[in-house]
C-alpha cells in the first residue's frame, strides 16, 4: 500500500477522489491501495534557542552568537495530533512507499521532508510534481511519479534558506534588541525590504520642490506648450513677444506597434490586482490559492511567465478556442527553457465549463483578470498612429502630442482595466508651414514632484528587481530579488504586523520604529545586494552546483563579525 501526503486537507481530498481512496478515516482517506493524508502547512519547525540551552530563554548579549553545531526541530504544538497520525502511517508495516504530494516547490519539499525525517521514516520516497489540480493533471502526475531522491538538492536549498533565516533572526534581532533596549526583529529578507521603504520615505521628506513655468498656447483643437522654464521673467517675455499667430515648423508622424505582455506569474498578478482592485499581495495570493484548489487556475506560486512547449496543442484547442491569436506570440510564450518549477498562471480547461458568476466577487475578479491576461498575451499587437506637432519661436519649442488607435489588437481583452487618463488624443490635420491663430496665451506655474511612496504594486516590483545588479552575468537564478513570489506577500504583512511599516490608503510608509531599526542595523543585513547574492547561492544549491555547508559557514562568519564589532559599543 502507498501513503500519499499532501500539504492541505482540501488538496488531499482532491487527490483521494482521483486515485480512488474514498473511505474517510481519522486524519486520512483510504482505498484502492492508497492512504492519503495531509500536513496542515509546517508541522515541523526549527527549535528555539532555549532547546539547546535553558540560558537562551533570556536575551543576553553575552550569549551571542548562538550557532548550534547541529540544528534541532520541534513538532508544532497546534498540529501535533496530525503529526502523530502521519508518523503512525509512515511507519505502518503495510506501507511500502510514501509519495510527497505537497506543493511542487522549495517550501513544499521542506514541509514533507521535515515530517519524513522527524518520523524517522525509511520507506521508499516518490514525488508528485504537478502544476494543476485538475483531475487529468493529478492522474497524469501519478502515472509519472518522480524519484524522491531527484529533489534532494531542492531540500538542501530549502534547509539552507530556513537555517539562514533562523541564524539572522535569532542572533541579529537579539543583538539590537539588547543594545538598544527595544524589541527589534531583523530578517534576511524583511529588513532589506524595510530599508527600501525607509530610503524612499527619506527621499520624499528631504525633497525640495522647485517652481517652474510653461507657456501654453491654446489653438483651435489643440494646445502647444513649452518645456520647463525656470524664470518667470523669461516666460513673461516669451509670452509678450508672441503675436496672435504661430507657424508650424515640424509634424512628426509615426506608427507605434506594441506587443502584448506575457501571462502572469504570481508577482505580476499581485501587482495588477493591487493596481486595479486595491487588493493586498496577501489577499491576491489567498484568492489565487482558492481558485487553484477549486481547479479553476493553474498553480499560482510560480515565478515563470512562460508555458511549456508540450502544452501548445491542448492549450490552443481547449482554452484559446475560437479566439483568433497571433502565432508569433505562441512561439514566444511556449518556451520550456524558461519554465523552472511551474509555468505561468492560466485558466484550467475545466474552468471553462464552470459558472464563474457564482464565485465570490473577489475571486471572480482575479479569475477574469488571469483569463483576460492570458488571451491578451497571445493577441495581435496594438497599433497606434502617433503624432507630434512642433512650433518654434525665439529659440523655444512648443509641442503637442497625440495618438490614435489603428488596430486595438490584444487590448480588446483588457478594456475594463484601462485608465481614463490614457484616453487617446487625436490631433488636427496640420502641415509644416501652416500658420495657426492663437486663441489664448497663458503662463502655467508648476512644481517638480517628489518620488511617490511605495504601494504594494510598486514595492513588489522593487523587491523583484532589488539587488539584481549584484548577480553574476550569465548565471540563471531561479528566484531573483528579495524573497520569492510566494513569500513576498507574507514579508509585507509581517512588516505591518511588527509595526515597522503601516498602510496609508494604498501607500506603505515606514513607522518611527522601522526607521530607527534601519538606522542601527549593520549594512549587510539591510542590503538588497547581499540578499540577492544569497538567493543566487540558494539557487545553485538547488541545482547541485553549490554547498549548503559553505553557504551557512559564510553567514555564520558574518554574524560573528557583526556581534564582535557591536561589543565595542557597549
């Protein structure tokens, strides 16, 4: 008999139905040669420092750094009952194979492996690796189970990430809390993220606005305007010199062709849901996870925006249907080389026969956006005729720009998300040498604008790009930037929970506590470049190109250095 372990009860139920384990038991399903159980998230967690020595129960700077020779793990109290069930099942003599059906990624691998190790299980291990919860995908996955050993390096990477986070959190948090008599929390990813927010807030606070002027000419059907003029006297002189007519000196007309964007990965989905619906990154992830478990979309915690080449026929026949599509886009999007753990987020085939209107509006919005985005991604280009009218006078250039859509292309799928600010402006038909009557002349007083506060949309993008300049050229990194698509929402929520940042409508703003922490923490532990370097090394560990031991030794040395240097300030 085979034991299947999923990450959540809802997922285990879907799997059990497909493989015929129909009998409900206490903590698992059984039938057709299978037992199917679940983990309820992280059942096993890294032990707190006082598990190594009781003295660590109190935070004392003299006890730092805390670097165990071997790391210990505990069963989470809230889920101890389920672990006991799993341990019994794993060691049941009737079980010959254990199948890891947790989410197909780094953290899913860690959730299963830690339970497997804590239960002292020695049974043969297989891996279910799927990107959709559709019945057909589950069946195909069970027909093509992987060897568990194929994912040993992925688990090494997951362990290295968890231990690195533990070392930074337990040591650096205690260090600054003891030094400054304040409850501080330092994280490998959260602190560089906080640093970006603090830096942006400082730029806004220190911004000194500058006044400038433009001279605007109102003509029949359009307006001509100068660029920035710093002197009011110069602007007034220009206005006074102008007579009641002005000659057109140039008309520049171009055809602009815009290709469609790629389908969503999690980060771009979270950004657009924040922009269009005001959803937080966590809300979007939660809604997407529900849609996935309802078999309406493919796996959401992905960092790829491409699809595999073996999906071309079924996707075109079953999802795109009768809609016209651009074969050039098909060639771009279906690229197996650009897919790591999972492909881009798209609707499932089975979702097309579901009544989406019955979903809660929050979920329906996310589903429709994913569907519209996918259809747009294979649509024809947007073609626009752009025009720029230029008039020169006394060394100053007056201009007006406009655009007219010639072919709406892929944008027909995204009309409901289009901002009214981007409405097209069609300019009148004028030619070089035309002399146009000026209806009105006006000096406009304007000010330079400070940078904008981060929103979840712009912060997610900044987190994705942070530190990428520090990455080696030519090295493929699976997860770039700060955190991963699956963890960035939690990082933002954690910063809010710990009162380092706060929401002000859509804006994310650092609190005094957050600013204070960034003011004292060592550069390396608030550096996006350092975190990006660590992510690159974690990716290399997952690929078997680097060592977990060397990675952790480097972090331990860095922590020891910061602790020693801090003793001199006491």
